[in-house]
C-alpha cells in the first residue's frame, strides 16, 4: 500500500480524491499497488467531509504530514508560491516524492525544486502544471527524448481561446465577450493573469526548459495579452486567410539561441492550431526526427487536471515498486542565450488610420523602406472624415526596424492612429 499526503482539497484536490476512489481497482493493477490518501491538509473541513474523507485524516498542520513516516508521496494542490514551495522542499528533504499542478511555482522556483529533488533522489512530477489533462511534459522528457526539438507552439489558456473564438464567430468586441465568459465561469472575476498572457507565459517557460534543456524562467518570456484585439482585426484576419490566437511560442535557431514569447498572432487557417477553438488547449511540437505532432484536449477543469495528477502518482508508485525513483531529473543541463525581442524577425499585420489623399501611401512606404521594412500586401478601406484605413502585411522584418518605423509614422500628420500591430506565425513552417 502506497499512502499519500494531499495538500489542498479544492477543485483539483477534490477531483484527485474522486478519481482515486472511482478507479481504485484499475489504478492498483496499473501501478502495482493500492494507493490510498492517508492525510489531507485543508482548512475547510467541510470540503473533505463532503468527499467522505475520514475526519481523523484531516489536518490543518503540515507537520502532521511531514512527520508521518507512512506517507510516501506528497501531492501539492494548494497553488501559489508560498507556503507551497516551503512545503514541497520540506517534503523532499524528508525523502518524500512530490506531485504538483503548480505552474506558478515551477516557472519561478523550478531550479531550486529540481536541485533539491536530485539531491535527495526523490521524484518530482508536474504533468498537470501545463495543459491540464493534455500529456505533454512526459512526452517531451521521454517519448521525444531522442529528438532535437525545434519549436513548441501552444494555445495554453482556455479563457483567452474562448474569448477569441467567440469574437471570431459572432463579430463581438473583446469587453462584451469577456463579460459573457465571466458570467459562464470561463473567466475569473479578475481575469488579468489569463488575458494579459501571464498564465500562458508560465506554461511555455516550463515547456521550453524541457524542450531545449536550458533553464527558462517567467522573466525570460516576452508577453503581450489580448486586450487590444478588436472585432475589426478579426474580420481583416479572416479576409486575409488567418485566424487570431494567443500563442505561446518557443523556438531554437541554428545558432542555439532561444526565442520565447507569448502574444496574439495571425495564424494561417490551414495551420493545425487554427482549428483549436473554445476552451480547448493544444501544443504543437516539431522535432528533427518526429516531424510535426500536436497534443490536443482540455487544458483545465477538475477531472482533466486530476487525470494528469493521478497519472504522475501512478508513475511514482511504479518507480517505488522497482526502486527506480529519481531516474528522470531536471533536463536543464545547458545555458542557451535568449533572443531579444528586438532581434526577432517575423511578418507583421499593421492597421492604421491615415489621411485619404494622394501621396500618403508613398510617404508611409518611404518611412518603412528607410527602416528596412518591406511591405508584402496592402489593403485600403475608405473611412469617414477624409480618412482611410490601411491594412498591411510585411515581409519578414526585424522587430526593432518595424518599431523605429512606427515611432516615426505615429508623429506624422498624415497618420491619424496606428490601431494594431500583430505578428504572424506559421506562415513559414520549419523544415525538419
């Protein structure tokens, strides 16, 4: 019998309790041992009692778990940085294996956690921290370990994907859809972490650390959110053969530099990620041997996330039974340089309002040309008050050159407003 100390009995913790009970027989056969929850640390006792947990097993004191020699695995589902980090480190130092779904913690304190796990030869598993029920951490560490990973691109936040999908289907504005998403429970009362891109940034920091064997933290990720996306941008994207998605992007170039960024992007309608809609998540991976693959599913929710947590528990139990714990440690054994966003070279969509008179387009083109920005496509839409709307797609250009050009244009009398600047992604697929 393998016994667990569960930290937190909220949404995901309750799901873990339910899943371990519902599939107890199958889980025992697959893991090679019966798995039981010995203690639950939770302040709200009623949550635990509603799940049928023995009142004698409920505690509010972490010391009751750390001092219990019968507990083999600590499952941290509290969230937040502290005291979760302290509890996990204590558990490892007491020889206990750890499972967590805490993306914030790993993105910020991953180095210390992995080093401590290695020092004490314990397992530290975190599949549920990225993509909820979608298996991606284990495949990157195990199934794809023979590949040189070239890129990892993900739709990693269900809230923003739902908002952009709804805006696209119904032609609605961002604020209107956000309020609807909050009413339906798809968005938090304070949606900042989701709509600003921070949630996706934490997740891509974790995935890129594994994929490129180099420590990436949240501070290394360039982040933009979706709050500036308008119904007009979505309409023009469709007209040009694209959809708009909030993408988490990590790539390694030929010189070994890593680019890591989260931002809205124009994605060709024929790209595999373009069909990922509503609250679903997906991770698109390219390796030199495997080529292109995609993992798709529910990226959040009680039972999908519990599925990933229980999968990690089963793997640790198998390791315990075969005395192989600690065999898959931290993969960050290199220190690769991070590409500055100024050095990024991609295509861009630009929408601006300009004076509608002869010579304006030539003046704008001159500014772009002086900053090495080449225009591939131009659409002009009539507007009111002698104004016109210009929609442009550039060739691949360096970000700094584009920003310099836009800074000059924004000060010119012929330019009323630079409404949107959105990067393109997936137009040039990397060759294996």
